[in-house]
């Protein structure tokens, strides 16, 4: 089975072109291929598929084999892949995901894509729909206790659940310990992604992320989008920011007119390969 490894600012995935390949058991395939040292090594497996409702379809399987609804970094990689591999001549594409249709805008010149802008859709704030097991219409700076400390969480869904926590210094956070504790907390029926965010300026944020089903990753597009929404709701940032992640930077904007979050950033190839297992 042929595959391509790509990354969006360090959030790396194994991409399989299902126009040409068949993946019988993508959950198991993600589990074995994503393993460091014994497999390819990645945050997960992404299938590029046909769609009846969009230009292309995307399915995402985390490194633990669970299926995710949406990924901004993987979406940008797909935009670059399908354009540069001659699967489309369009620079405005639609992508069918488990969280709905997403719009991709490619910055292309001489057959190469330098950046991709993704319409991440509208944030969901109702706890019943995120889901998070709390009352009310919004979870904004809700106090919860963990490891004997008070943590103030804001919960957002960008097609997948996020728990955003503002901290003085994300680098000082023990993400490897706290991440799984938040991810698997009983408050989150479908588990959650966790973002530890610092406000540097009103137009610059810094973030570390623990991804549900993958662990700490160098970047997370939906997580960055959720962090922007949480910052705006808390009065901590403007609607347009630069998000500094471990693997690089994203430009983000939460449009007041259509309520959509827009994300722009690079996508890069790592290598092509053939899986023999």
C-alpha cells in the first residue's frame, strides 16, 4: 500500500490516496502504522476519499485507532496533496469531513501550494452538543479541581470537543501527566482534546495541546481554533490572532459576520513510501 507522510507545522499524518488504494481496516492500520520505531510514526492515519457531496472526502484515525471528526492541519495537507498530485485544478475546494463540509482556499503558484486557508466552521458552545456533562448554555471559565488545584476551563467544539485552559506558561505545564487526566475525565463523555494557552498579546497566543487519542502533538488546528474562541469569549484577545504552537505558527480569525473560524498555514511533504505489512 502506497502512502505519503505529511505534516502541518509538525502535526504529522500518514495519508493514503483511496482513489488508488483500499484500506480494509483503517482503525487497525492507524494503530500499527502510527507507532514510533515499529511503524511509520505519526499522529494518525488520514484517508483521502471520494465524496458524493464535496470535491474530496477525509477520514481521520488517531494513533490509538479511534476516529476523529475533523483536523485543520490534515485538511491543509489534503489541499496541497490533491492539487500538486494533479487530482484537481481547483484552488477553491470542498472537503467532506465527519463534522461537515469544509472549504479550502489554496495559495498556489507554478503548480505548488504554499499555504492553505481552511474554513473551520462555527464553534459549538452548548455543553450538550460538545459534549461536556455540565449544565447551562456555555462552559466559560468553569472551575474544576484536578491534582489538588483549581483549573478554569472553557469548552468548545470545532466538530470535535476541546477543553481550553489559560495558563501563565504552557511550557511549565506537565502535559504528559495532566493531558490524559483531562482527556478521560468523567465530565467529557466522548473524551476531549486539551489546550493550555498563554496570552502574549491580544493578537498573539501561545499553545500546547494534548490531542484525544494521540497524546501531545506539535500542533492542532481545531485546538487552535477553539483556543481563539475561548480567548475572545473571555475578553482576552482580538478576533484575529497569530497562534504560536510547538511546531510553528497559524493565522486565525473568528469572523463576527458569519460566525466561522478561518485558519491559514503551511502544509509540507515528508516522504512517500510503501507499506509492506
